[in-house]
């Protein structure tokens, strides 16, 4: 992924994390000015949708309690077959 974007892996990782829905901050932990500048450069580019989808798929976790209640089959049971859409 980093090679495809011609960026260091750390920048790709920071970019992906920082642009996830619901993420309001990231811990960059820089100890040197050069590292801080490199980390801040992580938000200066966009990850293309197809590469972002690969990262999303690679990091997808199996649903665990209580998050499994947000999956399709259990939602159908909870809502009695009524389709409930989230706010956009």
C-alpha cells in the first residue's frame, strides 16, 4: 500500500486512522521534529477509495459481543422484520 501511494507506511497508517469516521484524534508520539513533520504530512494526501477498501477489509474484526447485535440477522430479529435505516 505504501509503495502504491509512494508514502512511508507510517504516513499511510496515520492517514487511514485519522480519516476513519468517529476518530477525533490520533496519538502520533513524535520525539524529533523530523518525525513530527513526517507524521503531520500524513494528512496531506488522500487514500484512493479502492486502496481504502483494502485497508478496511484487512482490519475488519469479527463481530463480538455486544457489537454482533448490529449485524443483519440479529437486527432483523430485534426489529421484527421492519427495516430500520440509520440517520445520514
